[in-house]
């Protein structure tokens, strides 16, 4: 498992259908504005969204956009589209964004805990398969297959998380599949 570090994952905090395939979005960091998603509605799971009436049933699920048929749209992609479309930053402080992010993470099912590190996972989030780790005031997201880390973590705690993830990769994928199928995740042994 390889590792690299990026900034915190964006999280959608508000959505409103404007018309056709245009939505108004607001992110935890305050970026807000309208974005047209019509050019991204390819593939079988997104086919029902081509109907504007069905598209209008958009909601927020765990920081991303979601629809009743199980389709979702990652917050990262949405934020990039909005930034490119000229979205404007609001007045939300970094502290407010961090609190919103923390509240979002703690609603996820806990799957393991060791050395003060809490591991959580929620599969109806954006792909690729990943999990979240919390250690004190620090929070990261880690992709399962390649260990890409998004967020900030103390170096030793990060090493422990990556070691644990490498030991339990198969179980992490099984939990991702369970959650995607609507089942509860199974606990995973802590790092010993």
C-alpha cells in the first residue's frame, strides 16, 4: 500500500435544484454557487437522472449528492466543477468547516479502535473505497487499495493507521461491499 497526503475532502452542506440539471451547492468551506451537471450524466446508474424531474430529487448523503436510485456524485468532483464555474467563497471560517467535517465523520459506523485512533467507514460516500481515521483533533481519509491519505495526522499515528490498513485490506473491502449492499459493517481487529 502506497501513501501520499492531500488536503481534507470537501463536503457538500447544502443543495437546491435550480432547473433541468443545474443545482446550487454550498460546501463546508463556504464555496457556493450553481453548477450544471448535464454533461456528466453518462452510464447506467446515472441514466434516470437525465429526467429533470428525477434529477430534482437530489439530496445530500454524507457530504455528497445522492438520488433515490442509489446514484451519487462525489464532493471532490462537484467542488472542482463549481470552482471552474466561478463559485464564490462564503464567510464560513476554517473552524466552522472543521466542525462540520468532524460532525459528518462521527456519524459514520465505527469499525475499529486502537491507540486512541478511531476507524470509521461509510460506503454510500464517494468512490474509491476508503475509510476515515480520527485521532484527537486530526482526521484523515485513506483509500484502501493504494493508501492515498487525505487530511492531516501526526506521523506516528499515520504509520499505525497505514500498517493496520495493510494488515486488514481484505476485511476493509468486505466492509465496503457490505455497506454498499445496505448491511452493517463488521468490526475489524485493532492493531496489536
